C-alpha cells in the first residue's frame, strides 16, 4: 500500500523555520520517501506504508521534543497492490 502524509507543525514563525519544523522536515527528508515537498506552511511526502508510518512516528517524537505545541497531519491511501 502507498500512503501520502501531509503535515504542519506549530507554532508558526514567519521569520525563520522553528526548531520543531526543521526537526520534522529532517525526518521526512531522510526517510527515503517519494515526492517529498517541503514548504513554509505544509509538507507532503509519499511512499510505501511501512516507511510512511515509521516516519510519522519519528516526526511526532522529534518535533514535539523540539518544541512543537501542535502537529497536524493527514495520511491518505493513494495506491494499493493488486493481487
């Protein structure tokens, strides 16, 4: 199964990326996912379910430890293997 994760971390800082946003982005960028898109107000990545789910767990731990007060995320199924 393939998944897409979309996420943001808060609080926002329009001047520079806060430590929690940097931590979350680093997790996603090193997770060997496809179609990674990092932006100032939202981030997305796609990949195999096991990799996406592992990255989401690490993203939550690292961004909360780095000072995030809120992490919003959405995970969508974008493809399934056919037998």
